C-alpha cells in the first residue's frame, strides 16, 4: 500500500486478499455469475489505474467494495442490462437457454433455500447491506465507508431489511417458483 502507482504484484495481492469478497458482493447485487465476474475484473482494473495510496488493508477493502458496488449500479442502469433481462424473462417462460447452467450443486441448493428467495425479493440497497454485514461480516462503520453513506443509514437499512425478511418468511410471500421447488424437494427428498 505505497504512494506510487499500483503495480501488478500489488493488484494480484489485493485480488488474493479481497477478490472473494468483491465477487460475492457483486453476485449479491447483480444475481449473475457472469456479471459479477465482469464487476470483479473492472474493479481490479480500476485498482491498477488508481494512483493514490491506501492507509491500510481496511481502507483498501472499503475502496474495492465501493468501486464494485458502484460498478454494479452502473450495470443495473445500462440499457444493455434491460435487454438481457428481457431475454432472461423469455428464457424463464420456456425458451431454452443456450448457455449451460452453473454446475455447482452448493449454489443451486443455496438458491432453493427460503432465506435466499426472500433475500432476492429485497431491493438492492437492502440486499447489499445484508450481504456486507452477515456474509462479509463487516461492521456498520465499514459498510458505511464502502457504500459512502452514513453509518446511521446502514443501521436503518439493516433494520428495515431484517424486518422485511421476517415478514416474507413468516407470511410465505415468496415467488411461486421457489415455493414449487421447495414442494418438489420435500416430495422427492
């Protein structure tokens, strides 16, 4: 974490240390492994081009997460994203997808879990703070730094997100496809 322009060794070290967190955060926001990988790549390219020093590892981590989250927001706003979403909707309605699905059984099992389905229903600002707090185990102050918002806003979003998750889980207001998958698993499992 020196004052000079960051070289490839520095970026590779940062990628080893924080690449997983950046990827998981991007995946929580984009809901797409391919988009999350693009966000990770863009984030670490930005680090390579960034010339200002970092005070410590926590400062670097907060900067990386902030860049990744901003890149996710840009991706959501892009016109290309809306076209892809329309294609995804068409695939969900019965047009077969040409790309193979992710073979990871762990990810598939996680996606079928009711908590995961409830998380998917949350707006992106709530989903991100929940992810950063409970998956990445960041403090509210660290989340505030990563998102560029006051810590009180983080706490408010966490409170509202937990409240909404509780309501979704207690009332069973989950998407029909999730309820159907859970029902199939209970009869076949």
